[in-house]
């Protein structure tokens, strides 16, 4: 992580994150295979195998390539991807907080306006999101069908919301702007940073973001 008075590069522990993701995908893939071979919940098993097995093969190499996830500057937050970048100016950040999702703590960023984030996003990243949307919708739908006690126990319900219904509703999202609205409706924030995106515990990362925002 490089740090000066102007900016800070956020460098997640990509090797550790890739290993943890691989272990998690392997566990769910084995569970899916067992469902198929046992003849119980074959459809759920196929979805689990496709989502976690195929998803892991897709996600892990890209995770290893993304050694810098974010750059914090006096002007705003810059998301870094191998394909390009997306920027949210501090003036467009309404609030920062923590969201509990599947027993994980995530950093949430609530926006005042989507215009600069969407309009100034590099074309390559915009295309990346557009290509990823069908897979994300499939993943949300598949996860919503994992109606097992373990899956429900992992979900941290917000205001009594049904996790299956929340995930299934993502199938109505047609573009990135609608995805931002969906995230705000369901989680209170448009942009979520997972443990794989940050380099310190969520509460400390929120404090870091607030420090940068206060200097803007």
C-alpha cells in the first residue's frame, strides 16, 4: 500500500482472498455434487455446482490480477480494475456505513447523485459491468433457491426481509443504474465493498473513508 498526503492505494491481500474464495467454492461445489448424486434437490445441486464451481474459476484469476482495488484521493474514490476505472467524487457521497450481508460486514457507500459515477466511468469498465450483469442475475436467482437451513442461517435479515425474495428481485434489474437503485432499496447503499476489496476491518475502513471525505 502506497500512501502520501494526496492519495492512498488500497491493496487487499489477494492471495489470501483467492485461497479463501477457492475453499468456499470447493465446499459448495462438493455439496452440489452430493445433491446431484444422491438424487435429492438435483436442480439446486446443479445450480450450486454451476454457480460456485464455474464462478470460482471465473472470479479467482481476476481477483489475483486486481492487486490495487481502490485509490483514495482528495477528490474522491477511484475503483481500479484491469479494464479501467470508475470514480465517485466525495461531493457525491451522502453517507458511509456498514451492511451485514450473509454474516459478513461490508462497507456501504450511499450516493447523492449517479451522474458522475456513470458518465465518467471508463468505457471498458462499463462494458465489463454490462457483460457481468447476466451472470450476477443468474447467481442471485440460484442463491435464492438454496432453501436450506445453513443458507438461511448465514443471511443477516434486514427489517424482517425475506432473503430469497430479495435475491430473486434482482432478476428485474436491466442495467447498472437500475442495479444501483436496487442496492439502495435493499441495503441502504448503492456501492458495497466486500472483504475482498479492502485492506483492513470494515469499521476501520469506514473511519479511513470518513477521514478522506472530511478533507475534501
